[in-house]
């Protein structure tokens, strides 16, 4: 190519490049010769922070339960809180609050017998009215002790005749009820006035108030350590777990389960291993009772955990999470480590579980007016 022609081609190429650049600037909203836009701030370039992760129930062998309908619930369901399993007889005692009854399930046949005659009352909570009645049960010596939120009574029900016997009236609404065999007493948590009430149950046919203990918080949950003469309860609003001497009534130890602002709920115990299982609302914490409540392990369990149960013969811990709608069965190692071995779906709000002597689990589905039974692992 000749020099003059070469120069012409060069100028044409340069002109085309400048024209293309100007077109590109126009498309991007800038004019030729304008300063380039500043880069976006670093925070604008990052995606929004993810929502906090919700702890989920651990995996394990999938299990499926079957439903046992309870009588008298209707559209409102059956309000349940504390259940009790009499492992010696194979019966599960279900205080069915709004129905004014206690239902007794035969673990062998799934039959349900109904004990009626418990008072009910209408109360208002959080702007809603609901009917309350019998709400807690504990296995005693030939009797079942039933707490009633309608009249704040604790009544003894004969295991064989299933008739309601003597009752004791408390000055505050009862929550948890537990029989202490070594002292022949019934201990009752009364969170409304931050106290424990102790009843004398040493004489058959009599039930009288012995004393009450003021606590520094709202008691929630209970378990008896007969070997060490202790009763454990939580202070839900303080995130503390207490060890109380059942004879002197003195608080022997105060531990921190580190459940968080929602506080601890249910309790279970392995006496031989010296391990106390504390239910936090989204996980389990295992405390070493021989070493000042040191936390040995934790395990996420899903949201909405409340009352739990434990079967020492199988070293199996049973945990129902109401918001997550799951039941988890965990194995407990010598050192307190928890390992999920099974889990399965329950129902929304199902947060209470007890286990029978064979390892069958009974989960309270209040909204559905039923008990969900899961066979032994």
C-alpha cells in the first residue's frame, strides 16, 4: 500500500474508534469528555446479611408415629402440659385441661380410659380466653398426683380404682408437680409467686401443705436425684439451674446452662452417670453434676423445646420441638456427648414427651387433641 493511502486508512480507523467510544458513553448515560462515575460503595455491592440460622433437629433414622385420639377435645383440641408415665404399670397419665379429665393410656393396647370430675375455669391470657383444668401429673406410691390450674389444687388419684382422693389447695397456680419418695413429699413449682410448695404425703388419705420456699426467679421444670437427695429445677427468667437439698431445703448449687434469654425448660437425669439434661428452647445442654454443673455437650434440637424425658436403661433422651414439629431421640455416651439416633415429624405445638419402659415415646399434640406414639428404637 502507498504511504498516502496508508495514512488515509489510519485516519479512518481512528475516527471509527472515537465514534464507537462516544456511542458507548451515550448508552451508559455519560457524555463525551465527562468524568467517569465513582465506583459503588462497598456496602452497596454486597448482598444483604442472611437471617440468623434456625437450629434444626439433628438427623438420624427416620421414625413415624401413630395418633391416639383423646376424648372430649372437639375443635379446640385438648390442652396438655405435663404428662407422666408409670413405667411399672405401663400407663401414661394425660391431664387433659380443658376437658376436665385425666386420660389414662394403656401402653400395651392403646386403649384410653377417662377419669372425669376435675374442675375447669375460664382464664384470659394474652388477650385470649381459654379453659384450664388439670395440667400436671406425677407418679407417687400407689397414687398419681394431679395439679389443677382451675382451682390451684393438688389431688391424689388412686392408681387401681382411679378415683379422685384427697386434695390440697394452694395459694398460687401450680405448674410442675413431682413426688419425692425419700421424704414422702410432693413438691410443686408455682412460678406465679416464684416459689416451691412442699406437701406432706406421708399418710395415705392425707395431703397437707408443709412449707413453701421463695426463689430468686420463676421455677420451671423438675427432676429428683434420689441417690444424692437433691431436686433440680430451673429459674426460667434467670437462665439458671438449681440443686436443692430435699431435706434441708437449702439451695446447694446454682449452675448456668447458657440457654439464653428464653431460659431453660424441662429437665432429665442419668443418676449413674451424674449427668443432668437441661432443655433449652432450641437445644439440649448436658451438665456434669459432679463437677459444678460443667457443660459436657450440647446438641441442637429445633425450635420450641419444653418438657423432655430420659430412659436410663437405653441411655436414650427424648426431645420434642413444638415450633419445628419434630421428635428427636438421642443416645448419651459415658462422657455426656449426645448423638441423634432418630427423628420424625410430630405437629406444630407438640412440645411435651414422655417415654415408657420399653422406649416408646408419647408426644402431646394439644391442637390435634391427640397423643402421637412412636415405637421403641
